[in-house]
């Protein structure tokens, strides 16, 4: 039975026209249409969620809005046989937390095709430690594999390594045998990154060259870039012959200043990683891998759990660049 109201983090305009976000209640009758209604146990906090919590029009397209691009919980109502009541499931991406109300609420209602049955081997909480960040990191690894970048190909680099995508990419690549250089501006986190599997930790300046040189010294077989801008340009110009850059972020800028020389003279490959609209079969296969062959031991090392009532602090940390690892948002009865 779905109650008439639910606890949630609601972003709306106040009477003065200012955008405000707060933990409050909303009517479950206002949930969007969909074949599956899910009682959310856990969500997570991503940079995209922080933007939604500020009412950023590129993410929160209509107000009032509930952020949360990730959710894991239990089906409570369903009109499709493949998602019976009581089934443990997860939802990441598609329009959750962007085009429609998301996982920072006790209930979500979504189309059946967005829902992934929780793979055997993962708990609901572990699924949200991974969430979109882990899913994105896994897609970056798949990009390497598609391009023939294997552990013996040479060193790989991960930028923004203390963030959600970055820290999980370091863990996953190290597990699979790659020699990983982690890049971070947080000097106090070097030992932590080494504990996740990084063979080397360097500062941001090591991968930021704002000169107009079309090519730089060849350094990397592969790169996971969560930053964009001048950092991405530097990485592309620094790749080994037929190296691959998997680009999945733009906190450092959305413009890319390059010549074609890295692509024509070194055969560099640039793969853009789109997690929100990854096709269903590939999405389910990635989650199967993360629960089995690519299952990460020690996920708690990157996790910090907070109740929904503390999500405002998490948003502030994400926007200020203070966040480390994966903030997991505890929903459900814990919010009352």
C-alpha cells in the first residue's frame, strides 16, 4: 500500500522567487506515470544531483523537483510480470532525477524499461555505493577493452580520482591489473588513493598543459577523464600510439582546444561516456559484471552514508569540491 504522502528532498521556488531545497513531504499522487512503483531504500549523491538541488535548468527541467539520479529499493506496485511486488531493483540514469522526480524520496514511479533487477551478489546499499559513478567507471573500462587497451599496454591515468567516478575507476582498473596513476588536487588523500589500488598519485598540474603545442610527450595507454577542458586536451595530446581517452566529465570546462594531430599521427581514440541513456542490454550486462567478475572488495572505503535529512550538507560539499568518494543517501523509514 502506497501512503498518500512521502518524505523527500523537494526543490521549488519560494514566494520571493528564490530556488530553495529542503526535506519535506510531497503527495504520492504527484508521482509521474510508470509501470513500476518502488519503495526507495538508498540513493546516492552525484554532481548532477547537486546541480538539480540548485534548480539548474539543464538538469531540473521543471519545478518543483526531486533530485536523485540513482535509486535502489523494492517494488511495491507493478503492472508488468517481470517486476513482481517485493523484487529488489535499482534504477540509474534515464530521466530519473532530471526529467522527472528522482530517488531522494521514499517512492519513485518509473517506466519498466528503466528498472534493473538487483543482480545476485550485490546488496541494495552496495548498488548505491556504485550507482551512476560505478556504472560510468565500468563503461570507461569497457571503452579501453573495445580499443584493445589491456594491462600490458602501458600505464593508465584517472583524473578527479577522489570523486565518485574517479575513485571507483581506480579500484576497478587496479583490480583488473592495470597500473593506475591517480590525479588529485587533494594532497591529504594520496595514501587513501594508494589504498584503493593507485600505483602513483600526482597533482593536477601533472596533466594540465595550456600551451598550444599540438602534441606532448607520450605517457598514457589509457585515460579516464572526469574533468574536461584543458585537462582533457592535455591527456589527448599525451597519449601513446593508439591510446584511448574515456571522457565522462566537464567540471573543468566544456570546451576542447586541439588540433587533429593526436588523432592523425598517434591514432588516439576519444570515447565519450554517456551513462544516462546507455542501452538496456549493455546496462544490464554492466551491472552483471559489477556483481560478479568486476565485483569490488572494500567498497566501504569509498562510501559515506548520510540520512536524507543531511543531504543539504552533501550538496554543499559536492559544489565546493570537498566531496570524497561516494555519498550514500539513506531513505525510507530512516528519514522520519
